[in-house]
C-alpha cells in the first residue's frame, strides 16, 4: 500500500502545473513572432527583459468593450515587426465633446 501511495504522490508532483517561459521576440525573426500570434489567435509575448504584452490576431480575441490597436514589437531582424494588435479599452480615438 505504501508503494501505491508513493507512486500516486510522485505522479501528482510530476504532472503539476509548471510555468512556461513566454516567447522572447528579440531572439526570433519577425515571421516567427507573427506566426505565433496568427496561429493561436492571441499570445503573451516578452518584448524585453522585463516587458511583455498580450497580442491578438483580430478583434474577436478582445472583450466586447475593447477595440484593437496595431502593435509592433522588436525582433531579431527588425526593430518594429507588425505583430498584430493589442486590445484596448475605452474610446478608440478622441471625440469632440
């Protein structure tokens, strides 16, 4: 019985959730970074040592009260790779009140 309990405990710790590193855009080519977003629809990408954001393929990956804003990230082969969009809340552009 002890072996059974030990085996169950080992499987539980081995299958536990582990943090996965975010893709680091400065280390990859622009096409690869774009493919991550377009293939998944949305992805959280690191754009620097301490910076990251969520990027989306289109507005369908945003909340109903959000709009999309074009986004560019640094990649290995270009300083401003058009990655897709960011979801933003509020008004998409200033209105005259």
